């Protein structure tokens, strides 16, 4: 049965998280978690929802970029999402605005993810299961291998996917029964005082999380004190990662992490510019055996390829809404599998937990076939605004059962948080 997309609407949605310093870090002290949100409607009554995540100012620019993609989808009978993804990415004039990076690429991500939400809803399956039940050939057909062939060819990808075919059904059932392991960043926002840090660390342990993460990078003495507090609560050996949010130069990163080494750093995340592949490699060599993780601001599969080729990271942190959506993230998952690097997705921000759970679960079912050294970030903010929010049980993401990509927000939340006219923004 065919269908046609007959409408596309966008919304500039912002949440005033800066009022409580939720999401605060060394580079972003006052974020207002925001979504440049898109809704696609079809002639048979289905809707697909997607968004690009920002932290406030500029969300209107991102929303306008999404609107500019309307001619690619409205009026179309869209079934081949691999072809449509390439059509948007390959457009000669749109490419001039990137290529494959920044505001326009994130807009493509929002639209591509909305199309996948639509496809999964029409199939009556959660996205992770829809993807996980595709054949290796179908999955490879979704991927753009341009610029990747020196590291990953279609033949390589097919071999990875075919190797993981045995046991797919058992892994699906394992996810349905036990979910996927999570770690939490909620205790570690930089703006929280020590009492709140202590309380939230204790709550994380009580909730069954087996790893936490602390924001660092503004003041070394503060970071030492905060890490000491977290270690006292969590105990020796408990994995505590740190996240510098791109704060440092190479030498500063090595020195700063060295000062925290005695407290047991599990990994350091985004220690420098996300574009600096060789800088990440130098940091990894300078702080070994402490691991380096990055990815939430890596702009495309090509930079991920280089990070992997250089041996610059030990954990790959893809983001569901920065690169070109589901299709490009499948390419990144395949690259990670090719190089044997575990994927631990970024999920801080509005709606990102809802999305990345599907990507990690698909990876487990059909790509890596493993949960070893793999966790999904969890942040306990704003889930109540989603129709099918994430569910955490004993430190694990419960496998989504509802059809779609878990991206759809409540209409009342969209109306209340629309910027600048929504009720939460009036008189601000």
C-alpha cells in the first residue's frame, strides 16, 4: 500500500532548563534545552515526528533550515529512505551550506528521523525492531559509502551483518526481557552544589545504575573536590566518567585529566575540539590507560572514520540528531564494528534518550551483537513531554514496544513551550 506525504509543519520548542542549571557544563553554563521540531503527515492519517536538538538561541535558525527541506518530502510517495537520504545530502546547492555538517545537516537529520518514525509506525513496530529484522542487504542499501571505502566497503558491511545474523532472535528476546544497560549524567551537571551532587549520586546507585558521569573543565580545584565527593558516595572501583565538553587544548587536557587520575577516571569525554582528530589521538596517548570518548558534536561519518583509523578513541558516542539521521548512524555503527570500538551514545538533551535507545538496540541485534562495554547515557529531564518516554528499570533502558521512533511529543507540551509565544515564555 502506497501513501503520500501531504503536509509538513515545524515548531520552535524551548524548555527553560537554565533556570535550574539542568544541563550546565563548562562550555554551556545556561542551556535552554530546545527542539527544532518537524511533523510530517500522510494522506492516510499517519504522522512522522522528528527534531534537531539545540540549547536555545539559534533554534529558530535550525527550524527554518528544516522548513527549507519541505520540497523533498511533501507530495512524495516515500518508501526508499536510502535514496531520499542521498537525494537531500547530494543536492548541489544544499551541500554548499555544509557539506554534510552544521545546521543544514542537522535539518536533514530531523526530516530523515521523522520519515523513519513514520515508516515504523506504518509497520506497527518500534524502530529498533523494524531495523533489526531487515536483511543485511536491505541495511547496506540504506548506507552512503562515499568517503568511507578506504575503511568500510559494502562488502565489509555485509560481512559484519551476516556474521551477526545467527542469534538475532535470541537477542531480540533478551532485549524485551531485560533491556539495555544505561549510565546517568543527572548527578554531574556543573551548576549543582556538593549536597545535590551527593544526593543524586546516592539516588543513581539506588536506581541500579552502574556508571555515572561528571561535567568538568571550568575550575580544576572544583573538579577535584566534586570528584572526591562522587567517589566517596560511589565507592572504589565504581565507573565514574568525566565530560569536558570541548573545553581544553591538548596539553591542558592531559594535565587536567592527570590531576584527576587518582580518583579513578573511567573515560574523559570531548576533551578538545570534536574536529581535532590528531588532538584526540595525542590526548589518548598522553592519558593512557584512561580512555577517550567522543562523538556528540562529531559532524559526520567521515570524521568518525578518521577517529577510528587514528586509534584516537576507545568509546564512540554517536548522536541521534547531529549527523544525517538514522541512515548515517547505521554507517557509523558499521564503522565502529569494523574497528572493534564499542558504541556508547550521547543522550543528554530533550528527546535524545528516546531516540538513541533504538540505535543501540538495533546495533545489539543486527550489527555488533554485543553489550560488552556498552551503555547508553541517561538524563532524567523532560521525558514527561513525550507520548512514549523512555523507561528505566534497575539501571536499564526497557526496550520500546510502541510503533515508531519514540519522537512524538504531546501537543500540549508543544503549545506550552513554543517560542516565543508559549505560556512558559510569556513575560520572560
